[in-house]
């Protein structure tokens, strides 16, 4: 029965011209429009060191870890910061006059505070690096304290505390802090637009699954009435429809990737395979979300369509598709919101591939999409099994 559902669902999808246009043709058209709008923009713009200020007071001067880290980040040809060491009042004036991205102050000898006036890529980079230095500081203090404790346990009380913390700092800070792009030679913000387009295409698959499930509900149309009295199990019908929708969307994604790589010349670097895997997981998440909405919402198709589009667009905004600033604000203020947002999982996976030199964050997003999809499918199957009709 699974193969039967798969076969006829595939036939229904391919005959629905309106659905094929929005899920397959529309992303291709948008990719071409993106290329026309953004061609030759930032082709030669490499990463420029960020102009920042540091409040040079006694708290900063006594914080050896931050002094060393910021010194390393402001030296060499690949430096990240151009640092202006000044007082708090002048730093605030420079920020107000837009001469700097932000400034770092030290409320006490251990803590650092970042002050920015707006949200954007540069502000996010500054906040991220300061957070990393804070983590390193905690690690250094932990390592130094362990070494000192070990020496005391052995009965040696002749301790050079500064030396132990300096050695711990050397261990941690010996690893360079880099803002690194593994996908291309430039930090090209236009790449984020293309990644966002792929994420949007993945979530459009929810329209496919909603359409397929509506044809299996007796309270929607005549086809659903006939399906409801068939001997097929609800689980096999959902999985068959999901497989058909996945095949159609996978074809659309393959066409989108081919257009981007071979025609538009979007550079995915060495991450094209991982980007494709993330996109397929995002497609499954979109399909499962469409099935859940179609199953649980008891209204007509227009209401379900409105809900899906509203949820998708809200998720896109929260995930940073309209700019990285809102994403950073949500991640720092209400992190749980983007943890359950499938759009954020997809875009965050692309950010991880583009900005970071490890794959831990990427795999976390992939697994999150899989878990989200399984939960949506279980809810959908349960919802279909509970549906009863007095008369068909």
C-alpha cells in the first residue's frame, strides 16, 4: 500500500501546475533575480578589520587575559580589530558618531561588556569574539587553579600564582582566534542570501505535503471521502505521500543547486555535499510540518495555507533571513525560540558551514531537523488515527 500511495501521490503532484510552480520554478526564478540584483557586488571586498574601542581603565589593565587576546587580534595582516584605547566618554562619543562598530568596557576586573548601537554582521562578530575570550578566561582560571591546588596538596606552599596563570593562558591562547571563511576567499554577504533562498525552498515543501494530506481527509473534498473508507492504514498513506513529496522537492533542489553552481557560479567551496545534505533534511522538516498542519487544523485549505505561510515567514525573520542582526538578538535573548524553529535550524547550519572551521554546530542542526521531523510525523499519524466521521 505504501508503493500505491507513493505512485499516485507523485502523479497528483506533477499534474498540479500551480504547486509545481511555487515549489520548483519559483526558487529558480528568485535565484536568477538574485544574480541580476547582486552581480558584481562585493566581488573584490575582503574582510576589513573592525574599528572598535577599548575602555583603557584599571580594570582592563589588570585583566591580562583580555589584554593578550585583544593584542593578538589586532596584529598582523589578517588582524580582526583596529583598536582605539581610550576612556569611556570618548568611546561612547566615537560610537555615537559611527566611527567604531562598538566598544568593550570592564565593569570589574573579571567581566567584559560589549556596547553596540545597532545589529549587523560586524556587531555580531564583535560580540561572538568577546564571548569566546570570556570562555577562554574561565578555562584559564580553571586550569591555573587546578595546578595551584595540586601543588598545595603535595605540601609545596612556595607558589608563584602569576606564573601558573600565565602558563595556563599560554596553553589556551596559543590557539589563534580567527574569523575564517572556508567556502571562499571573501566574507561574501551575498552568499547568505543564496543560503536563505535554499532554506526557503526547503520549507516550501510544506505546501506539497499539505496538498497531499488534504486529499486524504473526508472533511475537505470528495477524494478524501473515498480515501477514508479505503482499507489502507493512515501511517502507510502518510509515509507514501511524504516519500513522493520528498522526491519532487529533491528534484527541485537539485535543479536549484545546479543553477547556482554551473550558471550563477555560486561558490560552495568544499561544503557543497554538506549543504545538499542539510537541504534534504530541511525538506523533510518542511514536509512533516505541512502534514502536521493539514492534519491538526480542521479548517479549509485556504486557512491551512495561510497558517503555513505565516509560520514560515515568521520563522524566516527570527532565523535572520532578513539580516543577521535579528537572529543574534533572538539567540541571545530568547535562545529557545530558534532552537525549535526549523528555518533557524537550516540557516544556522549554513552559517556554521560558512563561518566556522568545525562541524559540531552543523551536525547539531542536522540532528535537530531530524528530531523535529520525527515529532511532526508522530503527531500527524496520531491525529489522523483519531479522526472519526459520522457519515461519508
